[in-house]
């Protein structure tokens, strides 16, 4: 038979592999090797053994894993209570989600039998004196819960060609080439040997079934070879009736075998987990009898001490929970565990019941594109930012484009803009046949440097587009002065800056035209959407016309309840850029939440400052005194020289730690296409060029928790530390 065994170099797995080889089977081992490869298991180099190093969570990396496999023995997982209690999310992911996924794959890939190593701990606070496979389970720990849950799902996957088998294992003991000292008997023997006292936790009256690891390996081998009909969709308790012991009795038995050993019952809470298990089903069906006794286990452990006099048994190498704690401090790239158990995204749209109801109402009204919600949203928005006019459009990109058209920009004109911006700002200029002229950015705020604007103004210059990067307003006063002096139009790209103020005036109420974005990740969202605010009603009227194909009326104007029908007039070559009524209905609800969203962002940013300020390799963003930041993004700058790794390498390592990051932005002037089109070089904007490879946006959104921030900070510290060493 060809057997795939997960955890095949583990405490039990090493012996299972040994037994399988002895019987002439071919074995493919899939194991993370997080305790290294056991030196004393020479059979792991047998020609019938193929060893694949990998984690059960990431089996997809090995698409051929199940090829030609008849039986899967799934042993890998977080193997005891303390390891699972460390992080329940990881416990569920490793023990349940991955198990279910492996079983599904096995079934799909033609594997005939899937033996799942569960635990008698699923009986937990045992319901009844003696527990057999028919007894109700009552898992009492995270470990037992994850196993119990997996059992149920794995069994539900059984069908004619695919037989799940559940092996509920006793607590194992004895020697294995991959030793463990966190198993009761091994631990007690080690305590007796090293300190002369066996400490008994949880009162000592609790029952547990025990089994020697080699007997268990033999039992697994029996299940592997058993006829399908003997094991199909069956649960088997694996152990021996006579090896059920009260913990205190076990301690006394071990103590009796090691001279001068005391037994001490620690005064602490009673251990609720007590289960005395019957093993008749497996014993009678397969005539199974254990070969090893408690005595044998103790002698083996004593022998281990004899052979390894300088080894420390209570170390990461032998105690699972210590090793998992240690793995958390090691980057994933070095074989460690991710700092954050779940992926923390850079940004996240926050939509609630209110938005859901609003969308439904808009859909049911039949007014999907134009409609009354647009006007309502425009009015609410204008009043929020203190603007006289607000024109809702399909995106901030279309907002900028419309403003350029309305400002009369023609082919060959020049438009001044910073290179640290989203490509939309530049694309809109290029698409009009105009030329973007890049002005370098301020090294503190990364916004356009007003002192460098004038030298770039020519006769062809028509417009300045400053960008309020991350939500920090530009130096609008200086920029406005220049615009007035040279008779230039000003289109402020405030895609990030909704809620920001400049000298106490809200962004949206200052520039001749201000463009906002409601893209999914912005401070508020309409899924896609944008807004232009301005003070001139005539310009606003023209922008509306341009946004609706150059027509004077929308469908709502023509056919709405209060419409007065008249032929519509085409007054300009327009665009189809108006916001939809469904989007506006979301906007109406989102704008009500803006101040709450922004104050949460503000609070989270304070947490970042508090936790990151002592990291020398990071430069934190600075806010000018006369502005209020909208904190759309939290952009840090990495001192890559001190760190010794590139920003992209750090971002990749953080991704492995389950932390999403972003780059806002890689200088547009660095794209070869733009260099060709606009005749720019990296040297033309040296600050932008340098920061393009140093800036990194950390996650920031209103549902980010303080715990998330702690994970992000820990991950940053971890990857920077490792990068430097
Ligand atoms: C600075 C900047 N300008 C313009 C835009 C375009 O916004 P939209 O996606 O709404 O078109 C973005 C989008 O992220 C942006 O970051």
C-alpha cells in the first residue's frame, strides 16, 4: 500500500512509519519538521520513505501530495491542551480546518481510507463511569473541541469509495526518536529523575487512559491494513482497559519505580477532565492487546536520561507548548509561526445594516441610476465639508477628469502635480492630451512642495493638482497664492482627505475645485464613487451636465414625479460619469458615520505612535500644527540602511506574518512609460524617488482592534530584528 502520513516524523508518527515499513508499505511523510528531523530514526532514510517538508495548513503548495496514495493517516496537529489554549484561532485552523480540508482532498483524489488521529479527550468531563464509542462526547478543552469538531465533519464526508476512520487515542507514553516530556508518564518520570518529586495537578483523582506509543503505532497500522468494510465510518477508542489510571495512582506507580521519589499534590482547582474509557470494540474486532506496561515506559524514560545526560527535558525541544511559544517569536520566513493568527488587511470597507436597508430601498424604488438619493447625498456632503456646491460622480478619477475638462484644459497644456499619487491623477491628464509636469514632494508630508512649483510654470501651464496624501492637507495657502498669481486653475485631489481641515477650514471648502473618492477602502465608501465640491454654482451646473453625457437633464429630471417634460438639450461633448442612485443611497448612510469613523482612525493612529515610537528603524508620519489629519493612511518610512533589507522584502515578510501593507505611492515618475511620455527621470524628483522605496502603509480602518495593532507592532519588531541579525 502507498500511505501518506502527516506528522510522520513526530512522537507517534516516527513509530507508525517504522511499523508500516516493517510491513512492506511505501510511505510518503508530510511533516513540518518543527522539532527538526529525529537523528535516531534511521528508517526515515529508507528507500520506501519519501519525506516532504510542509505544514498541513499549506498543503496546496504540493499539488501531487495525494498522487497514488491509498490511505492517509492524519496525525499532524497541535497535540495537547496547552498548545491549543495558546491561540484558539490557530488551534481551530490547524486541528479542524486543515483536517477537514485534507479529508476533502483525499476523498477527491481517490484515496480510499482516511485515518484521523483524534483523542479520548473528546469525552472530556466524562458522562458516565466507563465510556465507549457510543457515549456522548463532552470536550472540555480547546484541544478536545477542535478534535471533536473535526471528527464530526470528517465522518460526514464518507461515501462508497471513501472511508473515514476515527482513532481516539489514549494519552501516550514511552520512548520515541522524537521525544516528548509533556505527556503525563514521561513528565512524571522526568520530574522524579530531575527533582525527586512528582507534582500532581488538578487533584489527582481524574481518570485518564494511557497507551505506549509503540502499541498505538501498531494499532494505527492495523487500521491501515484492515478491510474497508471493517472500519468504514467507524470510531475506535485506541488503548487498553487496564491502562485507565487515576493521575495520582499513576504518579504513585511511577514513584514506586524510582527510588527516593516523593509525590506532591498541588493545591489548585480540580481538573474537570476525567474519562475512563473502554477499548473493547477495537480489542475484539482486531484481537488487539498492548505489549507494553507502565513499567516499560518508565524504564525507557530512565534509559533516555542515562543516554542523554546533558539534555534538558523541560525545553522547547521536548515540550510542545514551549516550542509553539518560541515559534511565535521567529519569522515565518525562518520557519516560525505568523505573529497574527489571522490576516489583518490594510483597509476594509465598513458597511452596516443601515447601508443594506438603503440599498434595498433604492433597488426597490426602481431608480437605480439617477434618483433622489443623489441630490440628498450631495446636500449632506456639501454641508459636511462647508461647500456651497457638491456634484456626485462615479469616482474620484472621473471627478478630476471632469474638472480638467471644465477648466478648459486642451491638448498640449501642462498640469502641475506631485509624483507621489495614485496613477488616476496622471492618467486623467494624459488622456486629455495634456502633459503632467512633476514637482517634487516635501520630505516630511510627502505632499507637493510649494517652494518648487514656480520654477516649473511655463506659458503652457493651466492647472495645479495638489494631492492631500494620506489625508494630510497640502500647503493650500501657498499653492492658492501661486495659482492666483499665474492665473492657474486649482483642482485639489482630496481622495484621501475627507474630514481633514486646514487652518480650521474643512477640506472641500477651500480650493476652487476639490475632488473626493468613495472607493471601497476610503474613509467613507459608495463602493465606487466620487464628489466634486466648489463654491461656483455655474461651474457646478456645467460639471453636472458634463457628467451626464453633456445633456441638461438626467432621467430623474425628465421622468421623475415632479418632472416637467421638455426635450433635452446636448450642450457639450460630455461623459457618463454621474453617480448611481444606489451608490448615493449608501453615501447618505456613510456620511452620517464619517465623524465616528474618523475619530476611531485618530485613536488607532495614537496607538501606533505610542507603540512604534521606540523603533529606531522606523520614521513615523508627522502632522503640521495647522492641519487636522483625516488619517486615511498611516504611512511609515523605513530606514532601509539600518534594517539591511529592502522595503519590499520587509513588506513580504510582514505578509507572511499575516499583516497586509501597501505602498502609497511608488512615484509615478518612476514608471518607464511615464518617463517616456513625460520626459522625466528619477533625478528630477529626488525626494519622491528616495521615499518610493522606503514608505510603507500599515493597516488602518475603523474595525482594526487594539489587539490587531499589537500584532502589527510585534510583527514589525520581529521582522526588523531578524532582518538586522
Ligand atoms: C490620490 C488619489 N487620487 C485619485 C484617486 C482615484 O479615486 P477613485 O478610485 O475614486 O477613482 C485615488 C484612489 O485611490 C487616489 O488615491
